């Protein structure tokens, strides 16, 4: 598929088929994603691929912690978030809600427990950077994540970035035996979409250029 078509059609999928992805396919996706640029080509990312039964086992651990700690999806902020951003988040939830309702599920439970279950995906990529780096290197990992999503889409595989699991970083490191000097940033659920699931019909809107671009000439 053409790159621009891929950019325009990609969306987060929140219901996956319980169908394994081959190691060969995942390697092709990762090999394409590694073309992402990075500062002085350091490629500071590290990816832990958790598959099939191991993915389910990880989710059981995360869901157990969720029941104890109840940290839910939210914007995360170090200062009050201006209303223009909050209203975009609200709008997204309000627009997605009817699709989730059609599946007979409560929205909050769907998003929180669904995220920790990686929406049933057979594979999840956990993206880390070495803690030797300053936070600015997280940009490199973010670019890598974009490449990973688009490479997956290019190979016919759907995805959903799942940031909620950042709040369960300690559990992830403990469960997968990952040393403390790795900083966990984000996960990406990967799989084939369940085309019967109403939530996968949802496409989130975007703001106009006039709302985020300033031209100086
Ligand atoms: C950094 C980041 C964290 C995210 N975390 C979650 C999450 O925990 N759960 C979830 O369902 N979606 C999550 N998403 C998906 C966003 O909700 C989604 O990208 C956004 O609504 C735009 O929709 P689209 O990806 O379909 O274009 C995350 C996306 C990003 C980029």
C-alpha cells in the first residue's frame, strides 16, 4: 500500500482476533520499523516482543495489579491541562462510546481492562530506552513507535498503542525480568482486527491545521 494511504487509513484497533502472528512476519515488521531515524543514529530503543500465551500471562499480572491499584487511562499531567486539549479527549471518548455500547460493554471497563489485556492481541511490543539517556531521547523512541505502527499497517497488521501500561512499569519489569536501568515507555498491541467488533469501526477525528499550525513568512 502507498505510504500516504497507509498514513490516512491507520487507526487504533481495539479488538483483535485470537490468531498468532508468525515470527517471520513480526521480524519483517520490526526490520522495516528499524529504518526510523534517531539522533546520531544511536537507535536507543529496545523492544521486548511478548507473544501468545506469554502475552496473556503478562496481562493476567497487569489486571491483577489493576484490581489492586486501579490506575486508569488518563492524560497524565504535570500542570493543569488547558481545556482545548481536555475537550479533544472528551470528544474522542464520547464519539467512541456508542461503538463500545453496541458491544454491550461499559466504556471505562472496556478501555482500562481492555488496554491491560492489549485488546486480545496475540503480540505486544514493549518499547524501552536505556536509562542513561535524557528524556529528549524518548522522542527517538516515539518516532520508532510511529514507524512500527506504519510498518505493521504496511504488512497488513493492525495495532493499538497502549500507554496505560506505563503506570504498571514495575510489574512489567518484574514479570519479564528486565533490569531497572531500562525505562519503559510504551507498548504496541499487534494483531489481525476482529472485523465483527463494532469498536473497530470507530475512526477518531482530527483538528484543522488552523488549530495547530502558525505560519511565519
Ligand atoms: C502515547 C499513546 C498512548 C496511548 N495509550 C492508549 C491506551 O492506553 N489505551 C488505548 O485504548 N489507546 C491508547 N492510545 C491510542 C489513542 O487513544 C489513539 O491513538 C487516539 O485516540 C487517536 O486514534 P487513532 O490511533 O485511531 O488515530 C494511545 C496512543 C498514544 C499515541
